[in-house]
C-alpha cells in the first residue's frame, strides 16, 4: 500500500499545492482555472452554466512512476 500526502495553501487567487511529488500551483476562480502540477503538466478547465465542464491538459510527465 502506497502513502499519499497533499496540502494546499491559499494565497489570494493563487493556491500552492504540496504533495509527495513536489510543489504545484494553481490560479483561477469558479469558472476558469489553470493548474501546474509538480511534474510540469498544465491543466486548463472551464466550467460552463448548466453543469458542463471542459478540461484540457498540456505537456507530458517528466518522470515515470515506479510502484
């Protein structure tokens, strides 16, 4: 069984995300959100009225997971 750690710190409109893989950050509001993960990927998401959600990930992993 693996272990997990995740902690978020909010600083104004920014959020700093700490995990066992490193430090990521995100910026946005309810409708529009950009996240950068510790491995360098960027995820853009937009929430539309009526419960619709559109998301796109840019980039690829810089490391491989070994379980």
